[in-house]
């Protein structure tokens, strides 16, 4: 990453007015930038690859994922083989429960494609926000089995507190709903050594995806969202990937800023390789709480390294169904997309998208 690009990124953060501190390579504290070492992080492309599947079974997903990964590797002249760290993470979405979660067959198909490229199942882990929802959505077996594995792939639950570190956090003046909540969580999981009231301002970031992997793959599920508009790739990688983030969901002004700035953390962004989403089920009204009356299904799997563009495309798809069923469309100028574009996470204008169907 060039110094000029870093300067632009820092300037944009200052213009957005959010506080940024912690263990990041260039924290912003009281308006001062502290620049350390940087790596060259390429900006995402404008390509979105689509594959139409015959069914939602494992065989169909395997064909989709293998073809999508293959054409992306050839297009980008790279390969998803094990690197220096030899590990890869898969960030799934399960917050809405089994009715609206990352399809298990899609996850297994991604695992098999990574194994084909040289990873062992022991080198791959699945990570999600809440253990209870991971269990309800089928990524963890019943408690009676006392297992943390999905098809021999280890599953990490972020709300266990084991995968956060007190040195790496996103800081915001928005407090938690209750300072006592953070004090209790701190006692249970030994997160942080500071007072609960101070930690109430912090959202800790997922250490495994930042420091343990060669890369990680984002596997979002889509719905509308009352505060941010679209619940998809950007949210699954940020607010559904960190602690103490429910406070943002009550603040339409701060939530888009938090999403954009968390996504732009260099240590998270440089390992965030891809976004793969199945349209097996997505919801156009009432999300992110699952409501079967407002869900639709399309036999399509999409892959892109551009989360902003992918969310913009899905905003249009969601709006098609909202208009068809008599609901007001989501605004075109969603702040979650605009702020994320400003921080270099991708382009939101779908007219510049290079849609590639590979069937």
C-alpha cells in the first residue's frame, strides 16, 4: 500500500468523525495518525461471478464453488493454496436462525474445494458470532454430543470470548446497552483487563481472521435491515464478526460508519479474500428476523472480492421483490454502501459491475 493511499484512508476516517484506537497498524487517537508498517492491499475488482445451480444439494454446490473458484483463480492469476500460515477461516451467518443462515451444503462445498487445493480439514475452521445460533443452524451438533465440529471442521464461536484480544478493538463513544453486560462477559471469558465501563465503548475484533490465516472467506446470507438497509457481506464481516456491536444497530448515524471502518482495518481486509453467497433463501422485508412469508429463493451462487458491489446488487434484488409486493424500496444511497466505498472496500455503482455468468 502506498503512503498516499494510506493518507487518503486516514483522511477519510477523520472526515467520518469516528474514533479509532487499539492494536491496529495505524490507529487514530484524538485525530492523530500513527503510521506503522503496511502491506500492499489491492483494491477489489468490479467482477461478480454467477453460477446457476440445478438444486441446493451438495453435488450442485460442489459444481458451483469449484467452477467459481477456478475462474476467479484464472482471472486473477492466483491460487487458493496453503501459504505461510497454512490455515483458512470461513465466516458463516447464523444470526437469524436456521431459516435464514448460510447453507450447510455451501459450506461443505467450500471446504471440499479447499481440501482439493492442499488444505487439510484440520487447517480449516468455521467461525460465527453466537454458539447457540450456530447450533440451531446445524453448524454444531447437539450439546449432548459435546463436539465443536462440523464435518470434521472445527467451529469457533465468537461469543465464547476466546477469540478476542484486549489489544485489538474498535472504539466508539456509543456505550453498550448496559455496562453491567460487559462486566459480566469479562468475568465469564476474561476478555480485557480494564474496567467494564471502559470496555463498554469497545468492540473487540476477531483475532483468528486477522492473525491466524492465509485468508478467510465470507459466506453471508441476505436480508433487509431496519437500520442499515442491507444485511449481507459487509455486515457479516464486521458487526456480526465483533463483540459489543448491538449498540450500533440502534444508531442509524453510527452504524454505517462502524461497518465501513471495521471492514477497512488492514489486518482484517488483507486476509478477507472472497465473498460467496447463495440465494437459496433471502428475505426482502422484516429482516434480519426470519419470516418465511417474505423470503424468496433463486438457484444462484455468486462470488466476488467486492463486498460493496455484492451488497449493492442484492439491494436491487431485494427492491425488486419489495416493489412487486407493495413495499417501499430501500434507498439507493444507503450509507453503509457509501461510507464503505469511501474507505476503499469496493464500488457501489452496479452499472460498473462486470457480471460474469460461467454456466
